[in-house]
């Protein structure tokens, strides 16, 4: 159950961080305005809160593992929100990152 909770928290953190950054990007780069930027900043702050809810108490381990989730999540976000089409190297790299997440977070210690 702890692994499922951890995976769910990584998913929530990814949506908040990637979504928040995307909202800021849209506000600035796509000229959508301050409201988009404000929502992005709030989402980024919520990401910081969610990241602290991981069952493991080691900051470095959580953020290192989350880096792999961020890589894969960013590619998925780009596909859904911006029509990005990853090539085989993007997909391979994301899978390598997710294997790294599993090793870092869920290996027996």
C-alpha cells in the first residue's frame, strides 16, 4: 500500500509541477496574462507541499526519484496539451528514467 501511495503522490506532484510550469509558460510566452501565471504559481507551491507527503523522509532521494517522474510526465504533458510527438529516443529515455525511479524508491533497504 505504501508503494501505491508513493506512486499516487508522484503523479499528483507531476501534474502540479508540470501543470504549474505550463500555466506560467502560457501566461508569458503565449500572452494569456497574469491570471494564468498566478494559477501556475499556486500550482507550483502546491507541488512543493505534495512532495513532502511521500512516505520516505529523505529529501534527496525523493527529489532525485521525482526527477525521473518529471521527465516522463513532461513528455506525456506535451503530448496531451501541445500535440508533441515523442520519438523513440524520447520514449526510451523516459522509460530509463522510470526504471531509475523504481530502483531509487522501491528497492529493499
